[in-house]
C-alpha cells in the first residue's frame, strides 16, 4: 500500500498501537506491478515493532469489469483473517471500494465493528469507466452505499464528502486528512543541489501521476505565456510520472510544441516519506491539477497538506467553489484558478517570482502547520473508536 493512502493508514496504525491497541494491517499486492518483477512476491508479512502488516489481498490496478471481479475475489483474505483474529474493529479505507462487500461479511461473521474511512467520492470509478464496466461499477456503488448505511461508523476527510455521503443516507464523522509533520517539514536544500536546481530558478513540484485525475497541460500552456526571462527561470519537477502511455505522449508532444521540454524534470515515484519531503522542500511552490468535473469538488488531495507541511505555497488548477478552492482562500496559502483560465494561472505563476508575495504566503503556510498535523486526525479517530467500543467494554467485567 504505497503512497499517500498508506501514509494516512500507516500513521493511524502506529498511533493506535502506541495507545496499546493490537493492530493488524491487511494490505494489498498489485498483481499488475508484481508480475513485472523478479522474483515475484505475492504475499509478504512485516512487523514494524508497533503493528503487523500482512500483504495478502490480491489486486489488479486496471479498469474494467474483469479486474473488478478479480479484486472482489482477491479480498477474500479479509474474511479469512477476520474469522481467525476475531477483531473488535474492522476498518477499511476507500475509494478502493471493491473490498467493502467482503469486509461487511467479515465484520458480520466475526462480530467486529465495521468502520469505513471514505477519502474520495465512490463515483470516481464511473468517471473513468465506460460500457459494461460502467454498469458493473454502478451496481457496486449502489451496493456499497447500502452497506455503508449499515456500518457501525463512517468517517471522511472533508465537509463536502460528509455532505455527499449524507445525501445517500450515510452519516459520517469528519476525520480530516493531513500530513505527518514530523517527516513533512521544510528540510535543507541538500536535495535541491542534488537535483541541480540553482538558486536563480523557480521550481514548481507536482507529486503524483499525471493523467485521468490530474491534467497538467493547462499549466504548460500558462508557462508558455510567461515572458522569456521568467520562462527561462521556471522548472517543473514531476515526481511520479504518468498514469498511462497515451497521456504521457500527449504531454511530451505539447511540451515540445511549446518549447518547454528543457523546463521539465521527471523523477520516479518516491515511496519513502522522508526522501519525498526533502525533494518537496527543494521546490518553491506545490502544484495541484484536478479535472474540471464537479464530481471531485468535495475532495482534497493529500498532497495539498504535504506541500503545506514542507512550507510550500500552492498553485491549484481546480473548480471554483470546490473544497480545495475554499481552503486555499480561507487560509490564504496560494492561488486557485479554474483549469481553463490560462490568464489566472499565468498571473499566479508571475507572482511566484515576487519575493514579497512569497514571504506573505509562506508566513500563512507556517501558521496552518498545526491545523494540518495528522496527529489531530488520529486523536479524533481514537476518540470515535473508544466511543464505539464503550458498550462492549461495559459488558465485560
């Protein structure tokens, strides 16, 4: 379970284990990734000293109804482990919601309290699927909402998602996302020197995979509108790469047409949080690009909090009125522009070169670090879980 999802769940697992809870994490193995490696390791067990991690679920990270069926069947270890361990709480995190039917059965058969952590709209899968696969996802989403209404506890990361869930009859408590500020903090410029980012350059960093959910082509078009002097000083650092070859080809073609190929550096995905934080700290601003669909308005990517924790102001290409837009305006930590508004994006890029503007933004970023500390979310989740288990504890002499 690499990436931002694991950093949220891993932090919660560590926090609860330090509170004296016996925590087992049931992770997933991506068949599409592991089959490209040698030797192949489909099942792994890891004990951190605080909690145990079992990578037993098997997944295909592909779109389409065949993958959906494989992923549902691949979640069978959730049922088996629950019947063996008989946990008090079974917590699952979605939008990888194909595990929910098996998790619900596991909770019912083992007597565990079912807790669901919702990080993104379930409807995301409808947005990226077509034909028969779209029908499969539609049926699964209907089933999942029905199961979520029967869960013992639902939590979510933004007020907008809580409102969306409420429309489907699911009452969710707010356990906001955030960043582990022990790791994500402004580090020294050692990584900047390793990446050969000179002091006269302005570096924009994007962490994640471009394509589908994230489209950076409007950003390229805005950079192309800068004056030649500013354009020469602009570096776009992409950490992660692309979701698919077709988008990568399109991105490279547009960059060449706009004569920006020399402004772009691409790094492989970085799973180690400390290394990632050091690389983010080498930049001047963090980039977030969201598709222009109201479906994603309630979502706030985890990278937003990690950028802020590393001291970076934000440039976000996002719909006006979305949850992310609202936070950027409320905290005054950067610039939000509609993806189609190239003039707005270009003006935001120009302001990144203004030292007085950047000092003001960085001061605001420093002020919100306490608000985005993931420990606050862990404390809230711990409190909710204690309330959930209190009747059981009262029943035990």
